C-alpha cells in the first residue's frame, strides 16, 4: 500500500452536502440497529436473573451472580473488545471490522443460550461483551463519517438511543419467556438469546450493503476507490431526488499513510487535545455510573421494597426504557440546532438534579413502584440524550486517524470505572434491602452526572453543522497543500 502519496480531495465536502436519502437509511439500518440487539440482550439478562437462580433453570447460579459477576464480565469484555477492535478499525477499515465484530457478538450470544454451567455462562457473557465493545468503536466511527454534518448529531443520538427499543422488547419478551405455563424454566431464557441471534443475522445481511468509509479510504492510500465510491453514492441519490446535487465546496490535501502507532495516538489525545480528553472521560464516567445506579438494581428495588413479582418487573422496565428512547428521539435535533455545549451540559445536569430529587422522595417513603418508575423515566429521558451525546462527542472531536481508537478508549475507561465497579457496587447496595444504601447508589450516580454536566459547560466543542475535518484537523493533512485542479472545460 502506498503511504507517502499526497492528494487533494473534496470527498468530505461531497459527503457533507448530500441531502438525506434512502442510501442514508441503509447506513442507519445496517449499522445502527445492532444497538437494539444489545439492549434486548442486556435487558433480558437483567430480567431473567431471578429465573436463572431458581431450581430447574438448568444453571447452578445465583441471582447476584447474574446481576453482579456476569454483568461485570460483560462490561469487562466490552471494554476489552473496544480497545482491541478499535485499534484494528483504524488500521484495517470500518467495514471489515463492523462485519467481524457482529459475527463475534452473534456467535457468543448463541453459545450463551447453550450454557450448561456457571463458568460457561460467564465466559460467553464476557465474549458477547467483547463483540459489542468492538461494535461501539467500528459502528460509531463509520456512521459519523458517512452521515452529513447537518444531521450528524441527531442521527448519532437516535442510533445510540435505539438501544432502548431493544430494552423495551427485552422487557416484554422476558415476560413471555418467564411464563412457565408456556415455556419450561430451562427453556424460555435460552430461546430468548436464540431470537437475538436470528435478528442479528438479518442485520448482518443488511450490513453487507454498507460501504467502507470514503474518509478512511482516501487517507489510507485508496483515494481512487474513495472517489469512485462517492461518485456512485451521488449518482444514486441524484437519481432518487430527480435533480442534480448542489456543488460541493472545499478541498483537503492529505499525505496518505497506512496506520499510526499507539504513541502518536496517545500524544494526540492527551497532549494535543487535553481539554477534549478530560471532557470525554467526564461524560463517559458520569453516564456509566448513573445507568448502573438505576438499571442494574431496578429489579431488586421493585421486588424488595415494593413487593413486585419478578415475573412483572419487565413491565416497569419497559416504561423506563421508553423514556430512554424518547429522550434522544425528541431532543436529538436540538444538538444540531441549539448546539452541543448547551444540550450536553443541560441534559447531564437535569438528569443529575432529578435523580437527587428522586432519591430524596424515595428516602422519605413517598414513592411506590409506579411513581418511582415514573421518576426514573423522566430522569432517563434527559440522561439518555446526554449519554448518547458522549459517543457522538468522542467520535467527532478527535482527528480522523484516531477516531475509532478514541471511541474505544473513552468507552473502555469510562465504562470500566462505572460499568465494572458499578454492577459490583450497586448490586450490593440495591439488594441489601436498606433504604439508605439504595439512596446512596442514586446519589453517587447523580453527583457524577452533575460534575460531567459542569465539565461540558466549560469544555464542550461547538461541533454542530461542522465537518469532521474542521472540528479536528486530520493528522495526515499535508503541510504544503496542492493547488486545486483546474475546472473541467
């Protein structure tokens, strides 16, 4: 592969000026819908924890083992997979890796369904997480490089928020699968994982139609292929719209390269973009702890404090999952219009303050199962938009060559802080049956969300409507730009 050739290209400008089209929907469906599967699986595991602990489930495992150890291993796998596949995504391309990571995810999910012992279940929970962590790096980088700048914020938020559509499905599906009048104790939960595999195979077929990122291609010595790909996309969209596309303005001169080393990546993230690195860490740690404070203990809270049957907790979780999806859906456009700084900071701060209020009313005994769920739904309406914007932020504020690795790093570090320690800490607090312990779990999540919101108010980057290359200059930009080519006669 040629790595030292210098080229001038208008590919980024051409992609950013495209009108929304059926081709963009193909990208969204092929790449974004995997979060629905992730939400389906994570929710199902939380809801079947009680069933797996029952005699006759087919597994010698406790409820705490599912919500504590298995959840922590899933997140540990996701962190490891993000770092491992994130590096490969920047090196070998988005498409190769978003096919591989989905295959890993599906295989591990299928083998989870075949679990016959605790160690098998734990192992494949880790490997399922390993695949989904790679998905976060490969998918978010590909989506942001293919979606026009004017739509990037809302599309990214809604796609990441679609996790909660899967959560709604997982909640309702668990109600059916846990009904022993329909499925035996050792069968229903296995069929649930199997259904996830079937849906994933459908997504895999759609994903084959999604191309490699032209931005990645022209930097990695494949400029002609990038130009041809964008030509084909433009021709397809022009035919759909029945009119010529508006002209693209702006070119970038790149010295093509193969890949960059960890030392350059680390220097770029932490020396050249220190303030942005602090922002990314704050956003990821804050949202990870808030979600663990609520979601990993929701079933135990409902059953221990309000006497809700384990077979009915899915109804309550479906309500808070709906709040999670509606937040990015209704607020997403504001991230592109009002702007990143005001929306990121306000969603984090509102979620934190409202969770403090919820904790107070819970501590006074003023809430029941229904009103607590309503409070959670409101908190998560804002928190979900904020959490989704964390992925958007780290995807767009660092140079092209480090994008997937940046997503992977901040996801891994932030999620490890809140997602590995979180399940272990919060499952202990929320399952103790002591009101003060549960209030403490809420307050920890609320505090970190507020701190992240204040950090965003100071450090968030005004990225709305701007090209990725304008937000963070690629490391491959040539010092001496080539002259623009003469216009065609």
